C-alpha cells in the first residue's frame, strides 16, 4: 500500500513538472554607475555582460530586471550622452538587453526634468505604480508591463520608495504624487493578474519596507525583486509565501533565480548570487568599444593626481571619520567668512585609501552635483542640530552630519548638549550669538531632517561642492 501511494505521488509530481513552465530571472540593483571593476577585481559593466551571456546561454527563457539606482556613484553617470546626463548608463543597460527597471531615488538626484528625461530616453521600460504625474499617469514609462517568456506571461509592477522627498531635494519630486505601496498595487492588481501567470514586484523600497509590504499582500504576488538597502539574498527566502530577491550593490553580483510555474503558482524555486568576476581573455565583449569610446578621453583628463592623502578617507553614514572631518574643515577653509561647516556623511560615497589620489577618485568620493551654500543660525540652533544628529546616530533612519567643530560627537559633548561642551573656532559656543554656516544645497533642502531648524539668510553660491574639495586637496595635499 505504501509503495502504491509513493508511486502515485511520484507520477503526480512528474505529470505536474511536465506541464509546468520554466523561467530564469536575472536581476541587479543599486549598480550606481559602477562601470569598472572594484579594487578586488569584482564588478564593472563588462563583467556583468559576460555573466549575463553565460546565464542566458545556460537556460531559457529568461527575464532581466533592475531594481533602481543605476545613476550616481561614478564619473560615468555624469557623462552627457544622447543629450542627457547619465544617458551613457541607459545605453549600457539597453545593450545588456535589460527587460525592465524601476526608478530609484538616485534617478532624481539632479532635477524633476532630468529624471523625466531619463525615463523618456531609456529604450527599455521603467515601471512605477506609485509615482504619479500631475495628469494621474505613471511618472515612469508605465505602472507595470506584461512579458511573454516562453509559455509564461509575467506581470512586472514597479514601486519606488515612499520617502523620496527625504532622499533628494524636495523640489526634484514636488510635481509627483507618491502613493502608499498597497494603494498603488490595489489600483492595478486585478488587471495585472488577469493577464499573467506570474507577478513580480520590482521595487526600490528597501528591505524593511519590502518585508513589511510582503505581509500585507495576497497570493497573487509571487516575487519581490528589491533594491535600495544594498542587501544580498543568496538563497531562497520567503515572507508570507512571497520570494524575496536582492543582489547587493555596485555590481558585486548578478542575481539568478530559476523557477517552475504551474497554474499561476511557483512549484519549484532556486536562487543564487553569481559573483561578477572578470571575463576570461578569450571573451569578446560587444560592450567594450562603447565604454572605451565614451569614457576613454574623460578618464585621461581625470587620471591626474590631485594630491597624496596622509590617511584613509573611510566612509561611514553614522559616525564622523577622519575623512569626513577633513572635508568639513576643508569646506570651511574654502569659505573663511563662515564660522562653521556642515556636511552629510551620506554624500561621501567611496573609501579612499591613503596615498596618491586622482581627480577621478575624488569624483567617485563625491559623486553628487551639490552646490555650496551658506546660511545663518543661532548657537541654540546648532545645539538643536547636535541633539538631532545624536538621535540619528542611535536610531539610524538616515545619515548623520559631520561638522568642522572637533567637539561635534566628541566624548565630552556626547554626554552633554550644554553650550560649554562646544567650541566654534577658539571660543565656546554662545547660544544667543548668530553664526554663519557653510554647507551645500542638499542639507538646506533637507533642513527638517538634519538640522531641526530652518536656515536663515541663505546664499546659494552655485559653486560645486566637489570643486571646492578638489581645490583644498590640491592645496593641502598636492605637490
């Protein structure tokens, strides 16, 4: 009897498998224009091209998705191509046969119009169901798309982080209505479900938001391919029956998921992360000539050594480092009319080791196009900003500021917010005095997040923050 039951079960599984459809999902996220390998030889667009070719040759049909933040992170995303800054990044992903993407917060770093141009110039679709333009349509190409892959019809719904106005300058997204995730999904899920055998949420929300969202969804959603948190998910992981995928960041990995689908259900699932090692010498890259053409001349001009760093410029979003403290003081040296300098740690993006540093590496260290600005505030305001940043460092909702005063986050001041704990220049902070602060436009646009007070007498200089820091590197560390 047991043998008969076992035989029937085995036959049922064979029949089920025979009637099922296969799919390989390939995915990346948070690539941040990482066009070349890192110092350990991993990553870069050519390595991604090679491993995509290998993965596609192994199994078909396949679907390649990217979960946002293609832009910002290297000089490559600052290139003008096809009349738009960052257009070269779009061209790379077009040549890599990307099926679809969702906009991340860094696609909005420059302006609303620039982000709109990126959506329009891309020759692959960007999906976002929760970002709506003034006319009620999706800010991106569409809220979702349906892909025919073999016998399967796959619905891909895009979502972008709800806190977008806190991640970029508020004016960059002011014309956009941002819907809560579940509301955006509820508006379209029935029509997507009617057209598809499998539904994927392609999100740039972050792991915590996606994990919570998964608990609020029904079984019509099968997979979440996510970005923003830079996490790596190397093996099958489910929340509320929904498979969760994410491939780290900066093209360290290509995510690969193999699945079988039967009657709108995943009956078999396996995923792994493929390290993006470099292609063998015999591999012929179709992407290489384009990369050489677009970046070659620029890299030559940026290969000049700006100076020699005496110590590592490490990056840390939640603690001041020697590097962030130097940058704050360099900004103050560049604008001696100010009493104090403030920068946000999240604006410093790439670890710089001690030694010779090139202009290109400084561009990678400060990849954003922020401009220098000055404002006025009271000493009491500075104490409020200090208290806010202590809270940020403890709770970590976003990055802290580093300030040019050595007492900022010092052992003495960390146990007191009294004015006597703070020095500005060679004098103790006076709560009643008005001080002049030099910073950049991002902090001013996010004053409620970082400062806890509204800046006064703002002077927008129009000078790039990066240019000011390059000048100081040359002055202090150059020959």
